[in-house]
C-alpha cells in the first residue's frame, strides 16, 4: 500500500478491560467516587470513561453473559448450516 488509509482494512484493537471491569468502574462512579479518581486508577482518559458510560451504563453483567452465550450459539448454528449445505452440494 502507499500509506493511505482504506476503510475496513484495519480493525480496532480489543479493549484491555473486560465488560465486568468496565461495569465495575461505572458502578464505582455511581456510588460516589469521582470519575477522575477512577480514571487515574485504571490509567484511562476521561473521554474513554464517558464513552464506556454512554455504551455500557445500565447493562448488567448477567445480560452481557447472556448475549455472549447467544452469539456463541448463533455461531455454532451457522457452522452447522454451512456444513449441511456443503454436504448437500457434494
């Protein structure tokens, strides 16, 4: 490539924080700890914290686990369908 950025060619790096850690940080602020203190403890910017809050606030860990389980199940079902289609074509 010539150094120009092409949309869709690079993925974002994954977060080094799990959903549970993010939700715990949000809970600390809801409990009264200043956001600045939580951000300093985690080594993140306030912008990152407020992005997390916009995306994850109000989401329970159990709901996130259920979503992950459903995604895994959906992936497995897609694999089964793909294998059946390939077997039918062969």
